[in-house]
C-alpha cells in the first residue's frame, strides 16, 4: 500500500496529504498542454507572467511541454503596483526556460479607463483593481488571436475554490493546467520542475493594488487554508476539520461559506431554461 | 477447438465522433494483428466513436447488426481475425434507448454483443445520462475459444465476470476507457477477476486525453493465476501480442479451485442484503 492510500484511508489533515508524485503530476500536465496545443493546431502559447509562483510554474511547464520558443510570456507592469523585483523574477524564469517575453506597460491604458468611466471611484480599489486584471486579459488575448496561440491560465485550486480571482480577468484562459492543484502543491511542483526556490516560495499577490498579499486577504496561511479546502473537498464537516487543525469551527465555516458562494465565478453564466437544449445546462457537446 | 490463442491488444486513441477514421484505424490494426499471427484483436471501449462524445451519442449510435458492424465484419473476414470493439448501440425497438456495447465479430460474421451492466455516473462519468444498462452475460462459443465480454467499470463488480465464467467463458475480454486516476484499481481488479474465476482476462484500455481526462492504457492479458502475460505501455498508443494456453486453466484451477468451491446458497443472502442497503 502506498503512502497515498494511507492518507485517503485515514483522512488526517497533515501536510503529507497534499503530497503527490510530482514527477507524475508534471508529466501529466505536460501531456495535457502538448495535446491541447496540438489538437488546436496552435502556433504556441501565450500567458501573463508576473514573477509569482503560479505564472512562473505554468510558464515553465509550458516550456517543458512544447519548447520555450513556442511560449510567449507577457510581463505587464503598471505604475501603481510596479515592483522591479517581480519584473526581474518574471524575466529570470523566462530566461531559464527559454521563453520569449514582451513587456507591455499598462499604465496608460489603465489611466484611459479611469478617465473614461463616468464617476470612476479611485477609492474603490477592488473595482479598480479588477480593471487591471481584465486589461491584462485583453492584452493576452490580443496575442492569442494575432499569433494563433493558446492562452494558458495560472489559476490554482486554492484561489479557484475561494473565488479569489477576477471574473473574466486573471482566470480567463483556454486551459488552466494548475487548477486542480492547491497553492502549496503548486509550490512543490514549481520546485520539482526547477522554478527558482525564491520564486516558488515567495508570497502571492494578485497585484491589484500596492502591497496586496493573498494570505493577508484570505486571512490565513496557505498551509492551513489548503488543508481546510482539502477536507471540504473530501466531504469532511467543518467541525471535523476544525478539530483536526485546532481552529475555531467558525473559521472553517466561513471558508466553507465562501467556497460555496463563489460557484458563480466558476461556471458559465446561468440562463433561463426556455428551449429544448440550453447552453451551460443540458446542452452537452464534447469539447474538442 | 484450439488450446492456444494469440491475442492482439490494440491500445489506440480514437478520434472524437469520427467513425470513418476510427474504423480505418481499427482496420490497420486488424491487418497488423493478422500479420503477427494473432487470431483475436481487441480495441477499447466505444472505440468506434471515442469515449466522450456527450450529446453526439444520439447521432452516432447504431443498431447491432448495423452499418458499422458490417464494416467491422468485413475487416474480420479479410484478415481472418476475431475482433472485439466498442460502440454505442441504439435499440431496434426504442429509438432513444442506447447501450454501451462490446461487439464480437469474426471470419464467420457477426457473433454477438455484450451491453455494459454497470454504468459509472459519478465523479467525471455521466454514462447513465446516455445509456441503458444491459442485463445479460452471454458467452460465445467460437473456433478460438469460449469468450465472454465485459466493459470497464463492470470489473469493479465480481458478479459480471463470475456470471461469464459460470456461463462457460475461458477468456473474459474487458474493454475499457479508464482515466489515469483510477489506474491502481484496474490493475488490482483485473488480476482479481482472473484469479477468482480461474479464467484468462484480456483488458484493453483507451489512450489519449479527452477534456482533461488522461486515459492510461496499460492493457494486459492476465492468466488464471493473476500473472501478467503481456502488458502494453502506459499513456501511449501501443499494440502488443500475447499468447495464452487454455490448458493452463486446468492445472491452475486444481491448485486454487475457486469455481469448484463456490457456495451458491450465499447468493440468496447476498441478494436480500443488497436489496436492503
């Protein structure tokens, strides 16, 4: 019996439950990317690279899958959140994996948005920040259309399940190869495939406003959050999870409420069932 | 009736909803099987249409016998091989009733079919949405041996292989479309079904990636003692030929005589208990 069997059987919420065979995971993700790009008859891949762990990992594994020359990483800084270290990290990963990069300074585009929107509220940092995420998406898709590239998303499972992303923004992609890996697992995968340690372990930020960090906003370390999410995924009750992790049950219940409430961000828009077969409901065609 | 049989495991990837391409591919592998002296060539579950075709199944399903079975029969005749393949079968009596079916054809023509009994409808699987379950476990007496068919998730239920064995099967052919996360289950269960029934089992799995599911391949022939006689590669298209000798059943069954030691009176209790879950 493997370690993996043990953990499923016992459901003990320790960091070991998040361990996977990283070589096997990397292989499967590479196959998935290669297969998708081939079937789409695409020239290559385009993605936004921020210098953070998720985009660095997906950029690296894309390069390992189809060759760095076919991967284009867009570095998209803007004045307000500009961090030279992030740009440097993004370039470092690109260089290591032979990925082409382009830098697009979003500052002027963003200012144009801010100026053009009547009653734009500078203080509403979420709405403003989401403009940034969606502007990055627009640029990425420009290259995808113009150069026949597949857009690869960097969303991980922790952020996806918490709804910690911008709808139609950073999550927008043709495929999201890391979406079934929790954040701490992405870090492990990153280390396994050779993403520099400093980048693999650095704190995550969506870079929507200055000094924003994911863990501060989510209210806990990913090491704890991932175990809560793992427990919820396996139908454990909040009480059981709280007992095992020595947390107040209210904390786990809050995470669970958020986990459920954000389903609207993970699905096709709902519509009204009017006709015979309905998109997003019972219109079920194969995705080729 | 011969004692030995060369079996070709044609572990292919299939083209989504493209019967013409898939038949072409199966034809090429049937020719290869013939050249290598195999008398039976096995393809994965729903190899005619590919596994994940969702609503397109309504356009793709055919009666059996029907046009595609005829084509496959021609291929069997031309190459003097028996062929097991999978296809969606539409009922000849009710137009929207579809089965997930394994078909056996041979040089003498269409021989028979098996309709999948256990339709996975959990996790990523949605087979009950589209298919009706089968009820029968026929065994086909052919020139190459007595063959029983089953499909993929059926292997989790010992009743199917047991019924096939009790109906006389010497070889159980299990065609499959199993994604990678389930590999260890199949590797254990295929061996278990062979051992507990003193029977040969040939398992042929799909390969390729469909909607994020990676079919793991790993097709194999297993002897009545659970030994792997031949095994195909993981995750990639492969073609492997293995030979079995039906005489082995006798001495293996004498060593662990599971069929002799069956206790049919337990089945009543099993039925009652399972109805009261």
